[in-house]
C-alpha cells in the first residue's frame, strides 16, 4: 500500500480531507523516525513495537493481536 492509498482509507474512515490525512500520515512518520533516530522505542498498542537494533537498523516486532489476525487471514 502506498501513502496515497493509506491517506484515502484514513480519509474515508475518519472524515478527514485527503490533504489533512496526508499531513497526519507525514507527521506520524516524522515523529516515529525521529524517535528511532534518537534510540527510542515506539510502541503502538495492538500493532507492534518499532526500535533500532545494535547496528542501528530499524526493527518491527508485531503485537500478538496483529500476528494472530495475520495468521488467521493466511489460513483462509
């Protein structure tokens, strides 16, 4: 999914304009990237945790509900 598709889905789900959805997405990713650059973890409930490893590489650890739903979808 590209940013434009993500913005479209957020716009439809929230009633935000496309422009505001894009602004929100860009701000979210800027804040997450800044936190990772500073060495902080970013934990989002029911989604997962983003952090950097010992080589400063970003790592994503999905939350259990997301893993469970993903596995269930793959079994269908």
